[in-house]
C-alpha cells in the first residue's frame, strides 16, 4: 500500500455551508494543497484543530509562532500586536482566525447536513464498527448515513500504528486505516455528517427520529449505535485547567514529533497506551508509563509488552498513578504516587497522555427503551433474555437478532456493546455482521 498522505479535500463532499469565522485573503503558503496552522503549543484550541486534521488525514503544516522566525510577519502582524489565534490557512490562501472546529470542517468541504429526507440506515459513530457497517451496507444497496461527533476512526483513529490488523503486515496508523474506509464508504454512496451528534432519539412509526446537535432531524428505518467509548478521566481537580495544554486523552499520534528531546508521561497499560509509548520513544528523550496494576500481563498484547521491555528510553512503573497536575497556565509537572513503594514524587513534563480505558457513550439512551447493563453498555441479542422485562413488549415474530437491542431495528456493534471484545478488528467484524441482520430486518419489515 502507498504511504503518501491521503487528501480529505474531496470534491464530492463539498458543502455549501458558509463559514462565519473572520477570513482574510492571502496568496502565501498552502498553495500546494497543504493546510497551514499557526498558533502556540500551549493553546487548547490549536491542539483541537491539530487533532482534527491529523485524525482526518489532512495534510497540514504546524507553525509554532514562538519558535518559528518570521512567522508573525508572515501573518502580517507585529510582535505584541493582538491577533485572533490560532489561524488556519487553507490551500487557496484563505485564512480563518480563531475558527471553531465546525468552521474548519465546513471550509474543508465536509458534509454537515442530511441529503435525504429518510435513510434505510443511520449509523452513529465512525470508528471501526461504524465504518465497516457503512461500507458493507452501502455495497448491498442500503441507503446509509454516518453521524460522527469528531473525526473518523474513533479511539482507534488516534493510534500511531496498528500492527495486528489483518492485511497490514507492516502496520498502519489508525487515522489512515479509518480514512481509507471512509473513502470506500463514500464511493458506495454513504453520507457523512461530521462534527455532529444525536442529542435525542424517539422510536415511532417503525423508524428512529433523531434530533442532531446542529438542529437538523434525521429519520431512518434502522439504526446502528457504534459510538464506542469515551476516554476515562483521571478525576483530578486540575484536569480542566490543563486539558489540551499539556494533558491529552488518547495516543496523540500527531503530537509525537513535537516532543523531541522531552520527557513524556503516558498513563495506562493497555495496547493504546503501550503503542503510544513506543511511538513517543522515537522522539522523546524519555517516556514514563504509569500503570495502576501490578502487571502488564493480560492488559496488552504480548508483542507490545516485549517491545516496551526492550526499549531503552521507556520506563514502566507498576502500581503507580498520577495524583496531581502542576503548572501555571500550562502543564509543567505531574505528581506520581507509587503504591508499591509508598512514595510520592514529581516528574517534570509538559506532556501527559492518558489512555486508561473508557466508558460507553450511551447517555442518549437513558430516555429510550433500549436496555443497558450497569456500566452503560448496550445489551443485545440473547443477552436480553437475562434482563427482566427487556423483551416483554417485543412486537416481532422473531426474537432479537444477535446484535439487535431491545428496540426492533436498533442495533449495536463494537466497544459500545456489552460483552464485545475491545479490539479494532473485532469491532470492524461486528459492524459487518450487523449489516447482515439489518438487511434481514429491513426485508422483513417491508413485507
């Protein structure tokens, strides 16, 4: 497979939505198809845009204003002069000053509104499960739409390298794998509603009616929840202050080159955390991995554990956790408590990446008949028989399909589903499997 960057400026997905951010026309830079992003490393807004572009496989150049000579003059401002930052310069020279993520997405031509009054299938979440379902559904002639709150790929999209996904012996980044799946789905006619989310769902008339966060309503005959999980928070009082300013959730693949010569801290002991540690080790002078448990065995794949043990600049500290974040305006240090040694120490660092598992994104289901387990995961298929009353009012002749929830026509796949295996490849498999049952459901309800 070629390794050249994939371009997300897809003419087929151009939107007519107007951008409300302040724009200035400028012919410099970006003319080669590359987006330029100007800002400061300690800017939460700049990080969010970098993360969106990186995970969407958009070619972009990051310009750190405090470290790049001539960058301010390139923007046409003098040192000390107030400037709305960050600044996004599009390939045609247009500049967006302090834009929102929605404004960046609109400028890059991503679809943001439904193109049909009604779909056969609405898919919520563009991680491996949702993308797989989109490809297989559309290839079978099912009119499908995907709604994604951020960038395609989900948590897998932030992985720097996935090496145990079949068909990629050299490995592939999560973002690149997701982008290829998105392009494949678009080729089959799938609509993507990016930076959007369902905020309220009503099941009526054998359809799901969803109010979207942008004010639109989406109607579909069947739906698939593939929203995955949200990264679990550290529950530290300083979390909000340093989020995006030294504290990050996920593997931060796009941030690794910015950690050259620094001491990076990764929190977590699963595959995502260890893969992030290995990737950062290529740039950072040292990587400290904090693991709350007493062993890595059973938490991560053996090949990753072996590599971590052989890496010269990666140190794993077991029975340890971050207990405080320190800094003034931006993160400068993290306090680490080791429960095995009964010690507390401080690590000077500007970068902490938390990869400590997640909680399912199913808050939207609380006011619906969809059954969830005590942890919030969606219960499907035969497991519903163990939930008192879950299928008492089931109106169809057949029992719920394997990936069907307690609401007919509403399916779940991937990490959001109770009992699922938390791996990208199994999530993709469930997404494809769900389409088989969705196809049967649509056929039966047309009779």
